[in-house]
């Protein structure tokens, strides 16, 4: 486990042991910050799509130009 992973593990363990109202308050603070909210959305999209096949950039660009 890397240092970054270990740090993340400590934080998530502490977070998961908070009572529900405190967890909700923390999450609300995260999503109210525009930069953090954008980071969270980006990370959620990456996590959701990480098993998708990659596509050739030139083909995607050509498709965008064709449909745009």
C-alpha cells in the first residue's frame, strides 16, 4: 500500500465511523465548494467509466466534427 493509499484509508475509516449527521454535514461541505464538487464529479465519472474500452482520439475527433 502506498503512502497516499494509506492516508486515504485512514480518512475513509474515520469518515465511516462518524454518526450519520456528521457524515452528511461533511459531504455537504464538500459539494458546496465548486472546485471540490467538480473534482468529485470528475472522479465519479472516471470510476464509472474505467472499464470501458478506449477509443482512438482521431476517430472521436472525426465523429465530433461530423456530428457537430
